[in-house]
C-alpha cells in the first residue's frame, strides 16, 4: 500500500488522508490535538474527538462521521476501522483495508494504562505507520505511580512552605490525567479556564474527577493550580512551578522550561512500548513519523524489520565482513 507524507498521511489508492493539517475531501482525525486535527469536507473521527474539537474550533457546512471504536466505514474501495490509541480521550488508531492490503496508523499513542483515556489495542497489518516521538533508547519512562507520588509530594511541600504549586500540562489530555491522579490526595485543585472547558467534555463522556474549581473564582492559597505551559503565571517567590512531560527525562528539562521541577509523566509511548507495538502488529513494513523517525527506523532495520522514516532521510546501511 503506497503511503505519502504531505502535511499529513496520504493513501493515494484509497483517497484517504490521515491527520492532515490541510482541509481535504475526506480525512480521518486520530485525536483532537491541534497538530493532528482539521475539519475536512468529510471528517471521520470518534464521538469524543468530535466533541473536543468543537470546543476548540468551529466548523461550517462540513459532513462529520462520528464513529465509535471497532465499528467500520466503507469509503471508495477501502474499509476504515477505528481502535483505541490510549493517548487522550477518544484518540484512535486507524485501520485501513483495501485490495492492496492492510495498514494501521497509530497517530499519537501509548500502551500504558490511563485513568482518562481508553486502553490501546492493536490489529495485525501489512503496513504500520507509527509516531515515534520518543524513539530513542534513553526514553524509558518510570512507573506512573512513582511519578504521581513525586508530584503529590512536590505539591504538599510547596503548600507547607506557603507557596502555590503550579503544575504545567497541556490543556487536553495531560491536564485531565493529572487531575484524576490527584483524587484521594486531599489537595484542592484549581484549573486554568482552557483546562476547565476540556475537563467538562471529559465528564460528559463518563470520566470521573475529584472536585475542582476554575481559576479566577477562588483564592489560590493552599490549592494546586494546573495550567497550560504557554499560560504560566508570572514568576513569584510564592509559586513553585513544575512541568509535567515525557521530556522531563532530559537533564536540561528544568532549565528549558524555566521551572522548579519536571516530572516524566507522558501520554506517548516510550521506546520499549514502540518496539512492543511493532512486535504486536507484526507488519511487513514500518513507516515512522514525528519525533526520532530516522533513528527509530534504523533501529528497526538493525532488528531485521523493513522500516523507513516518512518525513526524514533514510540511509541504508552496508555491512562488511571482518
């Protein structure tokens, strides 16, 4: 099955676009993050992704197909099925079947269990197109419960020191996971308005959270403030700021994000889970996209798997005896 990268994944023989940033005749959206989501003349996506996208951007005169997981839709000469990706609420992997064979596109995904996103699954496919955000061996994430305990300790210590703990996390996905992780800790939770709106959508789809309030309506003293990185409060001696990101594994993370601490809680697959997903899907060919595409494709080739970076340079290795 031919696969192209043109500001999105294009399957020419099927007439299908996957996560195209440009509006197309027919496009599948894997999840509602802005670097993957656009409204098309016809858009196929899960109901949760549709609801989250509507909060972020309006659509006019568009045909929208909201399709639950594990159901299928025929389009031209192909059949499309959505299965959970485990990244954020409603995030989907896209399984495409045609006369040319089968293809699984992961979008952003993770295999580890989540409090706020559906557990990822897999289907066997001839071709696997996968995101490789953390496609280097050094990105092996610690157990989530260990990281959560560190975050809670950070918040409690800041409050004891009469400071406001600020947890920086993306408004869709990571923020909701942190809120859920703070359940039963006794910590008061205050949300930036953009996170507040996304969390309300999660609740409509049955995700349970501890009680929280919207910033601007309460005093922050003794509370935990959760806000997006681009909306961080102005520096103050009364704040203790932590970044919640998979990039916290990098030694420079605290300096890069100009914060007091960084915690490695990720909604992407780490290196070991990337390898595990390839093993589970058992494809004949792998295409990598996003992140360390060339490096991970090279690692797969060294393991005897035909793999190429869709949006990078592929250097073929020559092996010499002796």
